[in-house]
C-alpha cells in the first residue's frame, strides 16, 4: 500500500426501531435508506429488515443492519427478545401529535431493559415535526423525560426528511466515538439517479441483463422505459399459495392447523413473502400455528374480536362499549386503525338500511382519516362508538 493510501476501517452495527403502530418507524427508515416517503400507511407484520452502508469521517465505513419491528409485537413475548438479540442501538419512536405514543415510550424502555443482555445505546425520535402546530407533548416535557432517562433525543420528520439523516448519522458516530463536524452532519447521502443508470445499461447491454424491481412504473423516466421489458405481478391466489405453504410446512416440520393456514392466507393478501414471514414469527413465538396464535403474533384482531366489538356497538351502552373496546385494545395490543379496517369489512355483511349504512361508512372514513393524520386514539374511539348510534336505533335483522 502506498503512503498516499489510507486504511479503511469496516464496522458493523445492528440498529432496531421500536414504538407504537402508526408513529412512522418505517417511514423514517425508508427516508434514511432510500430518500423515499409515501403517505399510504402499511402495517409492518412482525419485522422488516434493511441494510444501509454509511461513510463516516476518517474512512470509517459502517454497515447498518436495521430492524423495523412492528408496533403490535407482544412487549413481554419472546419475539421482542429475538429481534433485540445482539442489538447495538435502539431508536424509540413516538408521534409528537399523539400523547399515547409518548407515554408508551416508558413501557418500551422497560421492555428493552428486560429483553437485552448486552449494553445498548438508546435514543428517542419525536416524529412528525412538520405537524408542530398540532403538538400534543410540550418540548419541556419531552426534554425532561430524555434527561431523566439519560437518552439521546431528536425531532425528525419522515415526510419532509428534516433531521432524519443527520440524527441517525450523529447517533452512529457517537456510538463509535467519531467526531462529526457541522459539514459532516449536514451532508446528505448519495442518491443514485435514474439518469445515471442508463449509461451503465448501455455500456454492458451486450453481455448483461438488468432487472429493475419497482412499485410505480410511472415514476421511471422514459429512457429506462424504452430499454426494459415490463412484467406485472399481481397478488397470488390461495390456490397458488397453499401448495407452496404446505411444502414449507412439510420440509420444516411445522405444527399448524387448518384455520392457521387460512389465517396466514387472509393476512397475506396474496403476498407469499408475508405468508412465510408470519409463519416463521408465529412458530418461533408459540411453536404451534393456529388462527389465534397467528393473529396474536402480528397484533391483528381476531374474527371473534370483531364480532364482539360490533355486538357491543349495536347492543351495549356507550360507556360499556368504550370500556370493553378499550380493555380489548390494551390486553391484545390492538391499534384502533386495525379494528376500524376489520369492522368496515364486517358491516357490509349486515343488512342496514341504505341511508344508515351510507352515514356509517362516511363516519368511519372520517375517523380513519383523522387517525392517519395523528389524532388522539381515545377521542377517535368515542367518535367510532358514536358513529353506530343511528344503527342502534333500528332493529337488526334476524
């Protein structure tokens, strides 16, 4: 090696994101890894995994192994301990417009302390700083909490990208004892533009075939379109999923019931990857894959839960309905958005008068929109119960 060459120091770090459902963990990770953001909310099932390479000053290259853990994971269950195994850093995320998500950070911290055996660096990210005008937690409260618990604290916005890259980079640098200048903190990671891919394709087209996987063809520039043969892959039907699922079950010796298989197919919505991910998570957690264990593992309401909720909404008093649904959410770790989605499907099977059903669906849509915007879950739960009041005034068919 010549005198002008410097040694590159390779480092690895396992980073785990935790927090309630809907606080924006996946959005922060995708903004950090891909400079990408979408308004559409998709619940993480079990956990998703990402790899990101980061270049720090002094030729320090860090390979990040990032785990995006679902907010529906059982806090005291074995899966959380598995996800935190050999973690170097944990980032706890809350929504600054949701007081519940901030209060639950205390529970997440206790769960991390009980689950990990090694020393981990912990930080708290307050997401959705672009909604400062709707802040539910004062800056003084959040700062006091961070100081009292000796944590690192940052305010970020996955939507605008504000402070996401700089905050994560600063945390990692501190973990390795690397000093960052102001320029280093503000420097953005390199993004590979589509215009740069075209010359590469043209140069190697004679002996290389390129495969580009994307979600939205409309986002690809015409220069790439003209050099590609496009294939569209729709969701797989149960008839295609079931044989492959059975093959994996037979090869791995998994104990599974028929209703467990149906639950996997229902949750996956034609995505074979989700089928296998949920199967693996459920088997590791419970060693017995049934409908109950599948839904419990991913924090999704059971069919019987939805039936009970609708029965309470149509028959019980407002106070009793609120108490029952609140207890069910707490015990099973359910998100109101998930309950809302399943109840929406269920009410279509009830023969309500057209005017009543129309009003109910409009109200449910408004509640879903409010939840997506970060409204308080307790307030929206009361609105959810009130939306069924017109339906209570008629007698449901036998």
